[in-house]
C-alpha cells in the first residue's frame, strides 16, 4: 500500500464534517509531499523544529497542526504559521502562546487537552483545572489566543469498550464546557480525538477531528531519526 492509496481508503471512512489530520511526525518531506499531491492539506506534527522545517518545504496552502507537548521555549519556531495547537494543558503555556502570537499580530486557535485515559500519561487537564484556567483574569485578558475545542487521547489498548468510554467522557467534557463557558461562541466546536487504531470509534462518539499517522504513512521507525 502506498500513501495515496492509504489516504483514499481512510477518506472513505471519514465523513466530510470530520477533519482528517495526517500525522506526519518523523516522516520525510517526500512522504508529506505525496500526501499533499493526493489532496491532503492538514498535517500534524509534535516537534516544533521539525514542523518548522517541513512548513518551509511544503506549499504555502498546507495547514499545520501542533499535536504534541509544546515547550514554552519552542513556541517561537511555529507561532508565525501554526493553524491549530491541539495540546494546551496549562495556563502557563496558553499565556506564552498568547504572548508570542501578539508579536506576530496573530490570534492563534487552540484546543484544551484533557487527560481521559485511565492509564497514567503525563499531559492533559481535568475539568477543574480547565475551569480554573477559563475563570482566571489572565485568561480573560488574552487577546491573541482563541480556544476552539478540546483534545484527548484514549488509553493505548485493544479494549475498545474502554476506548469508547474515554471518548465519551471527552465529548461530555466538551458539552459541559460549551454550556458553562462557550455557549455564545460559535467556533468552540472541535473535538479532536481518534488515531489510526481507534478513529472509527471516535467518530461514532462525536469526534470532529481525527489524527491519523501510521495508517497513512506506515509504522514510524524512531530508531532512524
Ligand atoms: C502520533 C500521534 C498520533 C497518530 O498516531 P497513529 O497511531 O500513528 O495514528 C495522534 N495523536 C497524537 C497526539 C500523536 O502523538
């Protein structure tokens, strides 16, 4: 299977209302270009410098989503072009994104990342932390960030009933945030959930954005990079 055929197959399973983010981390420019030539425009990366280099190499209508843990000292490498940051997990990070975005006169779209997996992973807010963030004066004064939804990762397991319940919990968080904080905000509408092995379930549970890597580009070989 090549990238073009993989994309074609996946597109048939992703409804039009759901954005397909092609997760191209660790993959060479040629692979991204192949996906681009097959019509893919939205790419997801999780390292700032790698994303900057790929941004410089791909056509200018490519859209770049940052999906990994973002260190505050790396924001500057991507802030001038990034289209969506999926992984905001603290007020401190949001503050820095706001500050850097202001330097470029941009308002940058962001998602709040939630910890929904039962397994211990390092990153992601819980509801109370998100509430504190959204109720803070600091957040209310930010003019260069725009929160447009939520993101989460399910437990890495074959237990699809567990995965489904975790996706369902993210949808519930989204609904609650929407009614408590964003009722008047039309563009608070994104639920980023679902990866190669679980995206069909995520779509059934309300995902608006799936982040698919290996099913498009093949397995990643971390030893090579
Ligand atoms: C790598 C990654 C993906 C894609 O994973 P696949 O299993 O290759 O589809 C999705 N989301 C995040 C946050 C990732 O880091």
